C-alpha cells in the first residue's frame, strides 16, 4: 500500500475508499448499460430484486458468496505471506477429487455425522497438497509461484477429465461425471433443515458450507493476527530478509502460506460437490478461483472485507442471471462486463483515488485545527 494510503485513517482507507471505488464502477457500468439502449435504473432494480427480493434469491446469493469466501480467503492468506496464488481453480478442482474419492469409497458404510467431517478434511487436504507442489518449487527451486499455479490449474483440470472419463464414470453412462454420492455424503441444505424444523423455506443450493466459510473467516483472522505462526507468515510476506535475520525460515513460511491457501480453496468442493452437485463433475469450480482474486483485492485481504466483497459478487452473479433473463437484449456477457468494471475500479485501480482522499483529509484536518485554535 502506498505511503499516502498509510496517512489516511482506517475508517477512510477500509470504509469510505472501497465504497467510493464501487460507486465509480457502478456509474461506469451504468453508462455502458445506457450505451446499449437499456435503462441503468431498471437493470439495477431487476438485479437487486433477483438477488435479494425473495428468499430463494437470497439463498442463491449466499450460496455463490460461500464459494467466493473460500477462494477470497485462499488468495488473502497467500498474499499475507508475500505470494500471489492464482491457482485456486486447480486447488478447488483437486479438493473436489478428494471429496469424490472419499464419498464414493465410504459413502455406503459411514453415517453422515462421521462422513461429512472426513469429507471436509479430505477437501482441505487435497487442496493443500496441490498447492504445496508449486510452493516447494518456489521455495527450493526458484520457480515463480504465479507461473506454476497457472500451470497447475490446467493440470488439475486435465487430471479431472482423465479420471472422470476413464476411472470414475459409471459403466454404460455417457455423461462425463462420477456416480451419484450416497445421502450420507451430502452436506445438509438449509431449506431441508428448515423444513425438518417445521419452517417453510424455498429450495436453493444454500447449505451448511456457509457456516464452514464463516468459521474459516474467524480462523484466518485468528491465525494471521493473533497467533505466532501467523505473525511469522506476515513477517516473511512483508520483509523476508529481515524475517530471516530474526530467525524465521522463509522457505518454511512459503509452504505454510500455500498449504493453508490451498486448503481453503479446496473447501470450495464441499459447497459445490457435497452440498449441491452430489457427484464430481467436469467444471464445478466455474471460474470461482479467479473471482476469489477480485474478492480478496476488494476486501483488502481481511476476512471481514472478504465476506462483504463475496456478498457483492454473490449478488452480481445471482442478480445478473435475472437481468439476463428478464431484460431483452441484456446478455450474460453484459453482466460479466459489469463484474469486470467492478474488479477494475474496486480492485486493480483501488489506489487511484487515494491522493484525492489524502488531500481532502489534510484540508479538513487543517480547517478543524484552525477552528479549534
């Protein structure tokens, strides 16, 4: 972060500035919508209605946000360790493989209270293992983490295709997917829990993985800012040479950061595979790993900010589907354009407005001092 950003109070840096960037992004997106002959206000109203106007819409919004919390946390943990992990797609895919193998092997013999925690651990373990290979290559072989994690995204996708076509696909089936999991392997849905308690709740893909995502946020906050291991990781990320002279092993911290990052990305499979699909499919990640980069940037790599940014992208994903369906001539590509503008202004260009806010803050501070004097 720039020196000017450090001169801003935290309530401006973490509160006002992101909202300002989001407002600019929405304004530019509104101009794009206007340029194609549509009403920005009508499109925004349809988007909000589709995402938040019904219990089912809210369920879908939170379902998308759950996945983005996991991938956003994955990027943030690596970032605090001085690494740019853009391999969330591959790590989530490999986590899905871990969920599928365990569910197909033990689903018929273990009850849900025993199997579901094992599925969560399997997703995290497989995601961590897939992330530790690029981590080792960077720490001991000098390979750049960005290049290797990109390559491992493609490797994971190719391995998933091979296993689904040649190993996990049921005999006689033409669909490239695994056999369906047993009921004990399915993460309980919130509408199913509500119905069992006597409440009427519309069906949606939202499941107990949302609780796991929130617990992951608490854990990441505690680990990074309250534990000695998290302090060592952040020290290496901020100043690796100084951390080395202080007795911290930078190579080990690369493994810790990437291992934890991969475990968080692997948890996407719990939400998508165990919670919704009920079987391993080809493209269940569907770009969530890359969306996690934007979520982490918008959330300033802090769990609270990541939750808010994930909710925003969940709203855009669910509301965008409704906009593309309800407004003629408004395609899904236009929704992606709006998302890209938000990433551009609230993520990549997040610091562009910092000099303006720094000058305004100094101006108001001087006026306040002169009035008190």
